[in-house]
C-alpha cells in the first residue's frame, strides 16, 4: 500500500513539475541529407511560440518566429517576430502581411514526424528585401511540394553565374527541395521556482504523512 502510494504521489509530482505551460516554444526542423548541392543547405529550422494548444496556428497567433538556415559555411538567422512585433529583414521593414505560417497542432499531436502538420511558411512573402536589403539575406519558404531558399546580396538575386540574372544560386525546388527528415519538438522551459516549490512541497508532505501512517500500522 505504502509503495503504491509513494509511486502515485511521486508520479503526480513529476507530472505537475514537467507539465508544459499553455504558452510554448516549438522548433520545426526540415533536414536535407545529403546537403542540397546548389547551396549547401543542411537544414531549415523554424522556432515559433504560441499560446494555442490545439487546432491550426497561423501567423497572427505567434509571439515569436525565427528562421534558421544551417549552411555548410555557417548559420543564417532571421528573427521575424520578437515579443509579438514583426522585425525588419536585412534593414528593410516588414509587416505581418509579409509573413506566412500555418501549422496543425492536432496533426502534430497524432504524429510529431508528420510533414502534413506543416502547411507552409514564408519569411518574406512579398520579397521586401529586394532591392534595398543590406548584406546577405534569404527568402525562406516551404509549401506542400518543396522547400525553397533564395539568396540575396544587397537586395539582388545571387545567380549561378555570379551576376544578377539567371537562376538563383540559392533556390532549390522540385525533388531537390524535398526534406529527407521532418520533426517538430517542444523546447524545454524552466518551471518558475515560486510555482514549482509548492507543488514539490505538497508532494513531499504527502509522502511524509504516508510514511508516518505506515510506521504506526506496523505490528510491534
């Protein structure tokens, strides 16, 4: 009896301490193996934060949104939404209309590797970075068919020949742009100490009471 009670209380305490809050940060990763030959893209990661716990999450329900390109030569990061505010891209202003994002939490809960949970995303749907962006920047977008990564230098397309015309060097499509692996995970967040301590204290108190009762009931 005591052992079963200990197990039940310990399990309840563990679940209370580890249960995620309604607001959660997710990471959706699309991996390409081997790397895409034209541009060396190893993976595309999208980090997004929402208070939604079910249904379809759209761009208007995000408080954070970042895009990370894992390239052979290093990572490229675009923070599109920070604390609910849309951020510029390469020095050029963006609005919510420039972003696209649709994700089905219901489909993901049934299967975290289900690529169908992600309807698509786009960090610059109206291509604001052309022609006034500064430095190297990227348009990163995914639809139901493929993933695309288009590179810009100072707001101009990077082409195969090194000029500003022709096929973009960093654009992948068709079979080349289909990810070989897909996953979405909830990133761990620390439980605030004031919230965790009462839960832990209640669990430990219940364990102590059970132990005292167990000793009192033992034959002498």
